[in-house]
C-alpha cells in the first residue's frame, strides 16, 4: 500500500488479497481479522474513515460482522 493523502491509501501491489491493485480507500486505522487461519497470516481489515456509513451496521467491537469489502 501507499499513503496518498492524510487518510487515503492505494493498493500498489497485491497477492491473494480481497481488493486489487489500484483500489483506493479512506481509513483511520487497520485491524487484524479475528478469524484464525492455520497455515497463513491473518487478514487485515481497514477501518472506514466515516463512522456513519449508510447501510453499514457493524462496529469494530464486533469484528465478526465486518463486510468483506473492508478486508484487504
């Protein structure tokens, strides 16, 4: 990833990621997925920049309900 602004990041290289090269997003932080993987690293989740996103009903306190679009 590359930081291209104060809260804006772009994926510049990817391998086995949910989002692909060229994807840009705004975030205030990153978290590791609570899902355990036996033979690989955990997924990384980015926290949306805005807390009041339309049609989003998950919180970072319950990491099991995060939509896959927030997984890197």
